[in-house]
């Protein structure tokens, strides 16, 4: 039984996942139902089946969570027949009561799939736990036990809001005899109830999925274009590394000059550093981090100095995309200086300049130009 329920639940999960795009989701206040139940209950074994049969009535409240699953609460009372059967006399009009919660699984939707048209007949698997109370007198105390319930609910839709349910089920008393198996057929009752239900809609309705094929085709085209551009990434990286080597050599030459020359030109120096990026990316690659570290070192050695960062993009892609990408590249260098090297934000300005045309080699225009000024 457990394996069957587990398999049904797994099938239900997969169906729910497939149905999310075609089923309209109601709000929390939707898809409630209330109902009255009436029928009979009798011991399943160990007693006279018909001789101990008694009337049973109750009520329930239920919320349909999805086309597969529902949750509910119910209460039922067994009519007092103890005086007729010669049993222990109840001090009330009832022999016992059952109050509990339950869950439902729509077997139609599990095995036949969700239908956009309402079905005239549906079958739910019902399982729950509850509190069983026995009313007694004559020297006997009332007793309280834990109960479990398993059954079916066959629902007949008589109108859009009203339905009638046939509910066969079995209820086990799990704690009546602690020295026996909790699910003991000798401690179980068979119930046959008829439910009269009023449903507060709107139910689950199919919706039309918009046709996004043109948009998907456009996005696939852009992806293919980006993939084609990536084929030249090695050459672009080699060019960027060559430029970086050239700038590093120039920096080493400047640092090798006599100290008095450096001191003389400190107040008028406009030192430029370049941070190059891969196509379509604003992430600083490891080979470009030395340039960022040079900028941070300069700012730390010159407490009054500031840096102006301007981000650029090559003309690949749309103008709107490249404007955002250029701004993101400038912000990427700024964030690295602030977070990794603890440079105050008021010493850094960063902005995007859109598509750049400083270099004849288009790939070199994927850059943030950092100007250091005293």
C-alpha cells in the first residue's frame, strides 16, 4: 500500500510540474468547500457487522490546494445504540465522536491527466488522522484514542457548485490496545457516508500559452552571434596581454627614473591604466588584476589622489546592451578597489561611456580606462 501511494504521489508531482503553464492558479480564498455527511458505521471484525451498525453523521471543510491535492478537517458522531445492543450505556445521544484532519489525492488527474472540462464524476483517495472519543457511564470513564482513516470519495457533480459524494472508509483505533498491532483489523470500523457539498469556486481553469517562438528565435540568433564572437577570444586575449605588457614596461621605465623627476612631476601627472575585459563580460579576469592592484597601490601611496574610471564596450550587440555593459565594467573596477583594497568610495568615480572607438582593434575597446589624478 505504501509503495502504491508513493508512486501515485510521484506521478502527481510530475503532472503538477507539467501543468503549471496551462492551469490558472486561484488565490488562497478560492476552492473551499463545506458539506454535511450522513451514513452508517459498524465494526469491521470481531462483532456483528449488521447487528452493531449505527447511524453516523458529521460535517467537513475542505480546501483544494491543486488539481491533485486537497486538505480538510472533519467531525463525525456515532448515534447512541448501546441500550439496544446491551453494551455500555452512553450518557449522551452519541456513542462516540471522531475529529480529525485529512488529505486527498485526485485519482482522475493522477491516472488520466488534468481535464480542461469539468468531469461529472471524480474519485479521491482520502487519508487522515484524528481524535476518537467514547462517551460512557455506569462506572466507566470516557476514553480518548488516536485514530487513522483511509478511504475513497466518489464525487458526483450535480451542478457547478453542488456535488454529492459516496464515501466508503475504514477507521482504526491506534491506541486502544497498546500490546497489539496499532493497525489491528479487530479495532477498526467500516464507514459508509453520503456527503452533500457546496463548492466555493472558481476551480482550476486552462489558460492559453502565448506564442513566444519569434522571441525565442531572436534570442537563439543572438546566442549564436555571441558564440561566433567567442571564437576569436584567444586572439583578443593575446592582444590585451600584449598591451598590458607594454603598459607594465612603461610603468617600470617611469619607476626607474630619478626620484627628483618623479617628485617634480607628481602634481601634474595623469597616469592611465587599462583593464581589459572578455566579450560580453564585466568580470575582471586574473590576468588583469595586476592593473587594478597598481591603481590601488598608487591611491594608497598618494592619499589625496583620486581615480576616474570610464567603461567602454566594443560595437558587438545592441546599443542598449553595450551601454549597460560599459557602465558595468566601470563599476566592476570600482567595486574591486573598494572591496578588495579598501579604497574609499569618495576617491573613485565610475561611469559608462557606451561603445568605444579609441583603438583600431575593436576587441581592445572592451576596456575600463582608469585615470589617476592628484
